[in-house]
């Protein structure tokens, strides 16, 4: 069991993308596929996957999940850390209720970096090799439509100054921040985003909510994992 690089057990701290959430484009309706990307890859590579990803999790919650996992005695060769999509988002209910106030992202970028640093250092303190990934790109117009379900579209348009592209750029900032943190701190990284962007039609890999991969998208990610995980070097 395991790969030639000595990795056999993998713990995953992420959000709904690594949990395997599917959405029909209605923000109130979700389902979880049994065929999430890491389950598919783990079966192919002979890995034990301990997936502690949580739907809707931003980095403050993911950090708490990491602490709970380690306090419960979980051990692993590798930890996959994935976050940014929920962190980059806003509390749209609050935006619509108090449109004249300033609103920050759910996890502002400085706090995001601080918590990311804590998570990586904690992995290394526990002799677990950390691995980060970048985020699959948004389909901007689909995500905007999804945000507007149950909210006043004009209020949201005013908040983003009529520029739906800011949604894409916000998410890209968090994804790029992960990549930059990994580079500076010598953390191994799988650039999932670039693989999606190289696809001739990445929209075909995404759910209608514009942020979650669909079944084909999770299969696509599984192929990336299968190709990249055997190349990861154990730090300990």
C-alpha cells in the first residue's frame, strides 16, 4: 500500500471542493458525490485518504479542524491543505441588509496568510509533509447568478460597482497568495488552477453554481492527483 515516495496515508484539510460537493446552481441545493477527486486518486494509487474537508469551511474553521484532528491522534505522511474560495467570498446576506456599510471578505487576506502559516508550521511540527493546491477558477457569470439567488441583484451589483469580474479577481488573489506562500516557504504545491485553465473549455468541468467542479471536473482533478502525488517528496 502506498507510493514509491513512501507516502501511504494522507490527511486532507479543505472545503467543499475536496469534499466533493455538487450543486445544480441553486445555492440551497447541494449533494455530495462518493466519487470525489481524492477518493478516485487514492484508490488508484493505493493511498489511505483521511478526508477532513468541511463544506463551507474558510481557513479559521479549517485551522480548528486541523487542531481537532491532531488532538484526536490522527497521523499521516502527507497533509493536503486547500482553502480560499470561501475566504475570498463575502457575507452576501449582510451586504444586502447593510448595503451602505463596508464589508470585508469572510477571511481577510492578512488573516488568511497568518492562519495558513500556522497550519503549515503545525504540519511540520507533527512531522507531516504539507502540500498545498491552487483553486479551480470561477465561472464568473454563473457564480454571480448563484450569489443573487434569494438576494437583491441590484444591491449586489452596486456593492461590486457593476464589475462582476471582481469576483474572479478576488478568488484569484487568494489562489495566487497560496502559490506565493508555497514558493516562499518551500511548501510543495499542485497548481490545480493552471490545469483547469489549460483545458479548452473549463466551464464544462464546473457545476452551474460556477465554483464547484462537476463529476467530470472531479474526475479531471483525480487525474491530476494521480499524476502529481507520486512526485511529492516526503519531508520527514
